[in-house]
C-alpha cells in the first residue's frame, strides 16, 4: 500500500510543535509495519541536513506554473522523505522559519500545487494521499478538480488543530492557477463566518474534498463539532461528521526514551527512575522541593494566564516552578519577559523563553509534575512524554488531555488507570485545587506518588496502536472507489470554468 504524507513539519529537521513529531512517529511506525510510506515537505533554508541520510537530487527541474522547482530525496532513519525546493522568486521557504510570515497562505498554497505537479510527474498510483492541517489542505480539492491524471484512491486529512485554517483571498487561489471565485461558495471553500463572505478557507477545502477526516484524539473528534471548539467550522464539521474519526496520537519511542536519551546525564528506567531524576535535578541545580513545570508554546490555546497564576500557587505551596516557553507573538513574549524580571533572583522560579530541545528533554526528566492547563488541546504530546519520563501530569480535562490523563481521586475510573491530576474549569481556583492535591500527595504519600511514576512509565504511549488504527482506516478507504458522482460533477464544472466556457 503506497501512502504519501504531505505536511509542513517533520521532526527533528523541521519541528515547531507536535505536528512534526506526529509525522516522524507515525511514518516511522507505518514503515516498520511494512507500508510503502513517503513524506513530502518544503526544503526550508534552515534544515539541518547533516541529520538526514542519502540526500540526493531526485528531479532537478520541474515546473509549477511558470516557476522552477527541484525535488530532493533523503532518509531520516527509517523514513523516506522528499524535500521540495521551490525556486519561486518570493523565496517562500527561505525565511529561516516554518510559519509566521505575512504570506504564509501563499507559501503553502504554492507548496500544495508544486507537490501535486511532482506527483503527477511521477505518475505512480497512490493508495492514500495523507494531508496534515490547513497548510496542505488545498491538495484535496486540487486532486479532485484539477489533477485528473493523478491516480489517488483516497485522501485523508488529519486535523491537528482546527483553529488554524489558512484564511485567504480569492486572489490567492487565482495566483496558483485556480479559478478562485468558483470556490467561493458555501458548499466549497467560502469561509463559514457570516462576516467574511469573500474569504477563502483552505482547511474547509480539505474537509470537504477528503474521503476521511481524522481528529487527533477521540474527545477532540467530538469537541470540534461544537461552537466552543470548532473554530467557526463546526457547522461544516457537523455536516461531515460521518467521515470523522478520532485517533489518539502516540509519541515517538526512540526520540523519547529516558533509558537511552543522549540529553540526560544519567539515563534511567522504571527501577532507577528516582535516582535518574535526582541526578538530573542536581545537574540543573533545581533543589529538592516539589517541582512543577510546563514545556510549551506560549499561545492563547495553552492557557498562558493559568501558566502565570501557577507560579504564585506553587510558591505558596512550598514548591518550585519552571516554565520553558516559546512565544511566537511579541506581545505575549513581552508580558512574560516582564514576569521574568519580577522573579529574577528567586531560586524557586525559573522562566526560560526559547525553543530548546535539549533542555526540554532534561526538564521532562527533572520535573515531578508537568502542568498543562490548556483551554483546548487537540491531543497534546507533552503529558505523554512527561509520563514516559516518570513525571506526573496535572492537566485540564479537554481533548487528548482528557483521553490520556485520569485523576488519582476519580472513583469512576479503575484504580490502575489513574495516572495524574485533572481539573475541569478554565479557572485559577480549579487549577489551584488540582496543584494542591498533587503537592499534598507528593509530600505526604511518597509510596503512592512513586506508584504514579511507575504507572506512567509503564504505559504504552507508542505509535503501535494508533498506527494500526490508521492502517485500518487506510484499508477501508483505499478499497472503496472514489465517489464518482460527486467528483465528476465538480470536476466538470471546474474544467468548464478553468477553460473559460
Ligand atoms: P503543540 O503542537 O500544540 O505545541 P504538543 O503537546 O502536541 O503541542 O507538542 C509540543 C511539542 O513541542 C513537544 O514535543 C514539546 O516538548 C515541544 N515544545 C514545546 N515548547 C517547547 C520549547 N519551548 N522548547 C522545546 N520544546 C518545546
Ligand atoms: C497540534 C495540537 C496538539 C497536538 C499536535 C499533534 O499542534 O495543538 O494538541 O498534539 O497538533 O497532533
């Protein structure tokens, strides 16, 4: 079965957050299970290509509209990658970063079309074209309406975060050779917000034209159908609910393993966890108080105000607090910089604002508790990584956090499943209560605390089960014929419009 993933990230060479990790972990596991798996991503200027193997130019020149491109091929460990070098004059992938440019929509629209040009040139049948998030969602309508020669049995779109949708103008589609105004209707790519009737929504295109939609946790698959969590697309998602499934992410077992982690001064397993964690604490000079921390992008989704409130709450309870946060938005960064000044010199508070892979591994090992107070969390990987490192999660009950963390005091959950602390409301009080329970257990009941460490470390958060669920989905979708009526109607109309009839 040939599966082609298309995405903006792939860890560790192009990682901004969980998306890149999913691409690595999922494609590695699918490959191990014997599937023919490839991933296509942009050849960003900042890629550390010393990390990849067998890098070679695969197609030296191919056109996307009037622009030249090249496709590179390489391996990252087991995973087969294709890196698209866009020689577009706007230097789309020469910006030193993955996202955060004014023309992000144009960059990824171009990437989407160039990927399809390459696949058409290859002319090899594809069982599943697997798309991830808004960046490449436009591939779905383009495959069905424009690239008729492409032999794609089925298109699957994984929704990692429905809040990000790639909203843009009709002109952005025109630029890429599509007839933008054709797509500007409620049943195609027109944004669902009544105040944005002339806005194109790329994610919506992916939702409508894909054969199956995967939300990254079962709870998130339900949440996105509601106005609170659907990012304005809940109406469309409710109409499409029969093709939505929830598959909980895993974590890449090789990248996140305290027994082999090269970033740790002393690696450890279940039996040696206390010693290994203690050693990490000594190296980082973190003391012996209960240590609560968070490792996160600092964006509204992650509950930044709760991450801030947690500092005083922790101090009052006699603990220490660490935040490793990366803020993509200047305003929030400035706010947290002020906070850093306020706590300068306080040995119980450490605030680090950068993206630091090595330090993140060390903190997962050093912490007693990982706090994840997200307003919404499609899946969340940090709570699973924490448990693998023997760190007990304290989370808000939403999305994948709700599916992976079960409260120690929740009598409705079987005792062997309970692995952390959960709070429901997005309030300081609700979080405070959970943190207080956690610290109390740490101080007064070390035996139970240690059994939580053990339980977390022994849980299976690997990609084995999720990959098996994806394979089941691939099989069920690629065995079916594409819905010929829907596709042909749209294709005919589009072809007529494209040729000006
Ligand atoms: P999201 O993708 O929404 O940011 P996830 O929990 O799925 O959330 O994944 C976050 C990933 O990014 C984890 O691997 C986490 O360790 C990593 N991460 C987040 N912030 C930082 C940071 N400041 N430094 C290093 N790694 C970080
Ligand atoms: C998104 C979500 C996060 C999820 C990740 C990987 O970044 O915010 O919850 O874990 O994608 O699916």
